[in-house]
């Protein structure tokens, strides 16, 4: 789907957001300058494949070091490995570096389970990409959950474990 449809859906749901255009970023480290410009929670996203073949998209605070073994248990999965870029593109319509929970808009078949860290669920400003890594938008955790539910991807809100 297009970014125009994304913004149209957000508007139709009464969701307010802020946007910042910027140079392409591919890593959390590259996005540090954006963090200074946009107050609030900044995210990273893990595109994962469960041992049973199902796909998951996990959104956490950018600084969290996720314990993948603990994560599987926390969300009722078997064992996670990182998903392949071609699966991400096929299922979510985005490429590595641009992955975002908002890409659920492109998964009409509901093939990807979206998990949102409990630390983000009620934040006033959660910053994610709008289907490309040359912009960042901020919306509330509540608004993000509302949009995901609208796209038939209600977020599983979970306490995401950190590596020691």
C-alpha cells in the first residue's frame, strides 16, 4: 500500500501525528540525530520467524537489548530467528531499515503478528517510520494500537525481556 493510504487511514481514525523528513537511516545509531529533534520514545523493530513458520514484528524502545529466548516465552512462541528480508518485503511491503509496525497496513492476510513492548503502549509520543526510512512520524502508543486494530492486527502488548 502507499504512504498516502497510511496517512489517509490515520486521519480517518482521528489520529494526530507529527512528521520529520530526514536522510535515510538504517540503524539505531544513525537515527540518534532524529531522537534529539523529536522528543518521545524512539523504536526499533525486529522482524522474526517462529520455529512453527509464523512471522512476528516486535516493536521496542530503541535502546532495549531484547532477549530473544525470553521473548519467545513472553509471547507464547516456540523459538525465534530473524526473518529474511524477502519475507519482510513480501508480507509487509517494506525493506530492512524501513520496517515499522505501520507496515501492518500492507499485510491484508494477517500473516504477521505484531507485538508492542508494554513500555511503549501508553506513551504520548512513539516514533516510527511511515513505510520508508527517510521520515519519522510520532503518534501516541494508544493511537498506534488503534491503527493496528483497524488494520486487523491488534497488537499483543507484552513485557519484552532484556538481555543481561
